[in-house]
C-alpha cells in the first residue's frame, strides 16, 4: 500500500513546464545591455568616483541588474522578481527620464543645462541618450507590454521612497565633505547647497519626494487598470504569482 508521501505525484509529472519566454528575455536583455553600455562609457570617459555619485547612474545600475536578471529568469522559466523591486526600479528610472527632459534639458527650466548637454558628442552623447532616454522608455515598455497587471500594492509607493531618501542623504553628505573647489561637489543644481542654501535644497527635496510618491501612486494605479498582455507565451508574471517582470 502506498503511503501518502510515496503516493504524491510531483506537479511537473502531470503538468508540462512553461516554455521559455524568448521575446521577453531578448527585450530585457537589450535594455539591460543599453544601461550597461551607457554606464561603461561614462566610467571610461569620466572620473569614476564622480560618475558613480549621480542618481542617474544608481538608477541605471538597478535597471542593468533587474532587467538582466529578469531576462535570465524569463528564459529559464523561473518565477519573476518581486514586484516591490521591479516597480521601484521602474519608478527610479522614470524619474531619471522625466527630470532630465523636463528640468535639466529644458530651456524654460530654472535648472536648465541644455547648452552643456548640446555640447556632448561621440560616445558621451550616445551614453547620455542611453541612460536618460532609452532605458526609461525600455523599462516602461517592459512593464506595460510584458507583465500582467495587479501585482503592485498601494503601500509600495511609500516603500519606494527609501532609495531616493538614501541618495539625498548621500548627495548632501558627499557635498559637505568635499572642499568648496571640488568639481561636481553637488551632483544636481537643485541640490547645490553652496548656491541655494540648505533651506532651499530641502524644499526642493521635499517637492521631488512628493513627486516621487505621486508618480509611484500613478504607477500602482495604472497597474490596476491596464489590460493584460494578449500573448501568454511572452508574459513574465502570473496572476497567481502576483509578481512583476
């Protein structure tokens, strides 16, 4: 007589394994490669310690890791990464794209750097587009087209503020420790304590924090109303797993 343990039949014996998701894996691999290429170019042509001090670089490093790891998991039929992680990456890289195009590369902005950006040529210009345009758009398309809705939770919007908060602490501490003549003492003009003072910088940080939170809520809201992708063979998550990517 069979015991319950020996009678149990593995699910894999009665249910075929899900096929690899080649389109999702390939797309994620390309976006991860774009982020990695931009990062390498920036490090080769710049001071590595300065390059690694920018939120853009932090966010693109997250994209390279999350999308690269997601590509491997999609191809090997493994469960998706937790929605908390991938949603946070999406938020950070979306903010990178929006701040760059609406604030830094905008002649109507108080913190306009369009003239400096226009002077970029060659590999530096390529890296600029990869890090500020390609990876934000690619990560957003991955979320919209290659994942099932319903994985995100409203509480995630508040939890995602941890990384921007950590970066703010890092940027202000770094600026305080560097000498006044150090190049790129403050990584962004709206965080430049030497020019604006702490009161104005903290006000800017509060505004950006509110924008982060509002965008996070918008991403969660969009996740709850967007339609599911039509091609199940290329989906990255399942309704049961409730995960993103």
